[in-house]
C-alpha cells in the first residue's frame, strides 16, 4: 500500500472538516426549521381555537337575536318581582268582571326547586256570587296571562242565591 502524501492528507483533512461543518450547519438548520414548525403549529392551533370560539360566540349571538321575541313573550308568563300586588288586583278585577266578590285569603312566596331565578306564588282565594258567576270566574282563571295552575277548588252553596268558590292558585314569580 502506498503511503499517503502530505498534500493528500491535507485535502483529506480539509474535506473531513468541511463535511463536519456541513453536517453541523445542516443540523443547525434542521433544528431551526423544527423550532419554526413547532411555533407555526402552535400559532395555527391558537388561530383555529379562536376561530372556533368566535364561531360559537356568533352562533350564541344569533340564537339570542332569533329568540328575543320568544323570550319577551315567555317573560310575560311570570309575575314580576314587584308585581304580586298587581297580580292579586288582576284576580280581583277578573272576579268583579265575572260578577263575583273575590277575597284573597293567603299569599305565600315559596322557593321553586331547581331554580334560583323563579319562585312559586301560592294564593288561596274565595269568590262569592251566583252559580253562573262563580263558574264563569273559574273558567276565566284558565286564561290568565301567566303560567298559573289552579289547584284545589271547592264550590259550595253559601245560601239560597249565593255560591262560594274556594281555590288555590300557583303562579311562577321572578325571584326578588
């Protein structure tokens, strides 16, 4: 085997150093590309997440806008926070219109199970009048502009001409 000349050794050493340098530069560039890709991936995920959040927010805003009239109508089914007296006066007014004398016996505001926003308004009342008037009043209670349920009802004869209705009504009231 022939000996390698000094010039060839230098070329070999220079080639080796250049190859090591090229590998180092390529490794550095690979690392920088990897870091840049990770950064871009993170930013891309952030953009996608924010895009989804904005889409969900737009969807909620659309639902709120679309249901505004329905929600306003639904709110009329509940007795307002300060509307108990007006509700009781409405009951008495309906009774007068039907030809009965309505007396509110008892009013209770009770918590509604499962709701922090609403409570139940329990009303015990009696109405006195002719048979037709008492039955008409009872029928009109069904058409109250509120979410109200007529509970126990008893119609009894008070005297020869008058009848008496004892009833309980449960209405939903916005919690104060």
